[in-house]
């Protein structure tokens, strides 16, 4: 039994697992760039107030799940590890005067987030999110673009059957009447509310329609719907989002129970699900419009929309469908030698190949040539570079392990020969 283990709720990503993660991270960067989103990197921790204001003091994330940092006694500021990226990115937007940049400002970030949550499948205390944010555009077209971007990400990642759940949560003009109707409805059934939902009724009634407590299923099915209370402007915005999504061929379903519990969220809200897997902890990712957030963080009123996609849950979903099996990269060439003791010669040749941009491994163990060749084949290498007596004349033997051919090549031409062969017979 090991003396030390990774902290509860975290895990090590071992070398066999990393290729899948590397592929998804590269896909996130490439896809965001295709859509014109520029990378930003914010600190792993912020002032706790950024999250308390940017996420909401009455949310579970802040009340129960925020990783707070214990400052030294001389520090007066309160810090916390970031539980999600949006609040930090919006803090940076305000701090660096991005409101003076051409709008919309389109930003993306992929990296680790932290929540002191109860560990379970696909839900870790350290997890990775792919995030995009578009700030400064209030129209429905940017909403559709972001939703389609997320939808495409799943498709290009290899996960089929992803569905978008879509709703509008109104704005400051029409949501108050919905909140009043919702409060009256649940107060009329307060005697059957579970204790947690009864507490939420007094603090934030908008969280009740989205409750996953089985005792709430029938009650929520009959609750008032926000779509019945939308003002003309919010109804038109939702219609615009739907028209754009229809034009783009994005499959979506209207879900009136999908809400956001804080005042700065407005209009569009959406989540991504694997078809047939809706329910608690099953969302692959989601997002929405937050037109009041930047003002809350000290900036001028500015519209914004974004999403966060959890890579941990995506990897789990891919594994369930047999799609998370990316192979570890093999060396293009393995340098071996007839003289088991000539590690210097093998290392020198491998180093020159690496300098030419070729992935190469030098056999540095002192074992016979046959064993070295077996290891090269086991590694999945395309070529074996064999150092023998001909090295005295400046030549090596280049063996193509796939084609089962070999030729004598001058050391100075070795890299070019391998690169030309790779172009005609791609390796990897």
C-alpha cells in the first residue's frame, strides 16, 4: 500500500491517458481559433469576492464548494481557487480596459478548475474546462454561434448523439413577474417541499424548477414556465436564436425548466447532454448570457455570453462509447547499435535527428543488437537506425521496419532520408 496518494477527488493522468487529453485540448484551441476566439490565461486563484459576486453568494459553488486559501497572518485579502473561468475572465476584461477594444471581444481558455465537491464519476475536485466568452454583442446571432461551436466540438471530438437543451430566462423587465408567480406556486406547496428546496424558496426560488430531487418531479412539471412570461424583446431574442440554430442545423430542444438563479443572467441559457442521459450530474457542459455580470464586477453595462465544457465528463462519455483510445505517440526512429557499449554514438545520432525535428529514441541500455531491435519494434517505430562497422566510413544502416527494407545512408543525409520517406509513407 503506497504511503502517499493523490488527494481525494483528484487523480493522476498517466502517460497512456494523456494522448486523449492532448487531442481534446488541441481541438479546443484549434476550434476556438477557427471561430476567432483569442486565448487568455487568468490566474488559478482570485480574490474570493470575484467569485462571490461573479457566481453568487447564495449558490452551492460559493457556499459549499469554493476552495478558499488560508492567507498568512499579515495578508488581509481573501483568496480562492477558481471554480469556473468566466468570473476571472470578466475581471480581466474590466481590469485591462477591454471595453475600449473592438467589440465583441472573443476570448477562450482551457485549464484546471477547482471545487470542493463530493467526488463521483466524472466530477472531480480538480477538473478541466474548455471555455469561450463573447463580450460586447447583445444580438441572438452570437448566441447561436457559441452554441454551434460547442456542438461542433463534441462532434469533432468523436462523441455522437449530443443534444442542446435551450431556454430563455428573460431579463429584468419580465423575470420579476415570473419570480412572483413561481414564489406563489411553491409557497402553495411548501408542506411537500424537501428541506433543502424549502430553504431555497426563501433564498433563490429560481433554483427550484431545476431541482433534481425526485420528490420535486411532479411539482416542477406543473410549475409556471418562464416562456409564459417573456416580454416581447426577450421572446424576439429567443426566436432569433432558434432561427439561427435552425439555419445551422444544430439539434436542440426547448427546456422550460432550464434556469439560472442569479439576476445578472439574462435570456439565453443552454446545456449540452448526451441524448437520453439528461439528469443530475449528466450535463456535459453549458452556458448562457450574462448581460449584468461585468457591471457587477465594476465595469460599464456590457452584454456577454459564453460556455464551459468539462473535458473530464467528455473523456468519460467517450470511454463509454469506445471513443477514448488515442494511441501514445511512437518514436519515428530508434537508434540501435552493434556495439552494446557505444551509447555515446547512439545518443549523438539521436540528438541530431531530434534537432532536425524527428522524434527519435536512443537505445541507451547495454544489451545485444537483437534485443535493441525487438524494443524498437515494440515501440512502434517506423525506422531503426543501426550503427555498425560502416560508421567508420560515415554511414549507418537505415531499416524501414514497416516495409522490411534497409539501405546504407551517410550520417549527414540521415535526417533528410527519413523525412522524405515519411512524406511518401506517413508515420505516427
